[in-house]
């Protein structure tokens, strides 16, 4: 469901997706491109949503160049998803596979910040709301039991994205790392933290 966050192009609520154990709750996980593009009305809409935690997945140099309007809010955290040297210039599946393979502990460290957030929607974004955001959301939805086909359909709603990219990424995650749960537990997440994310997302 598209969000009325004026200034953001790829803002939406991933609620409604079917899981093996229910359905993703509306208002649980919100994804978008960078909040620095929000208009005054868009900023007001984000504040009105009662968000519990904003995870800005961009690097520090990106946030310095284009600061978030919520940088001083207690709900905001700058949590770079991947190391700066891992920057990719493509959205092809190989880039996402490399992202996962080379940054497991860093990605897991960001993921667990979804588990202990205060009440309210979880909002995640990077710059375009496509690559880093797409990978983190795919992991969260996988942990919540959403099938790969549905994750791919949601990803394809992002401007310029193909569902095949996430399908191949999730296949790689399964074949090389044993799936999202094994990937994250080997990266340092506890089963309790994964259950907290799962329970938070499911209605």
C-alpha cells in the first residue's frame, strides 16, 4: 500500500502479504527512499504515523551530504547496512549476492535493531529505497514466513526493479547460507530476536 509521504517516490507499507503463519500486519513495516526528499507535508505525515524506529541504511557520508529531517529524533538511527567498500553500481542479482556474502555480521547487526524497537511502525530506507532496503525487507519478510514469490512481487513495486532480482537473491540465500534464519543466526542474531521480528510483523 503506497504511503502519502510527499516527496518520497518509493514509500509503501508492506502489510497484507500472506505468510505461512498469517498475514503481515498493516502498519508494521514501512519502506521508502531517503527521507531528505520529504516535503514539509511529508515530514508531518511520517511524524503522524507514530513510528517506533527509523533505520536509515545509508552510509555516514550520504547522511552528511543529505541529512534526514529526523536525525535529532529519538526514533532515528543511522544504521549502514553494508560496508562502504561494498558499494555496487548495479541492481543485478550478483550485486545482492555479494552484499549478503560480504556483510553478514553488519547486516545482522542492523536486522536485530528491528527486534528491540519501541512500539509503533518500523520504517527502513536507504537512498533510492531499492537495493539496501530491498535486501533488509526481504530478510524480514522471509523470517516472518512470507514466500519468495510474494517477496518478489512486493519488491517489483519499487520503481525500476524486477522481481527476478529478489527471487535469485533468495535462492542464493537458501543455497549458500541455508535461508534467512540460518544466515542471521550465524551472523549473530538469537532465535529470540528473530521471533520478536516475526511476531512484530504478523497480525
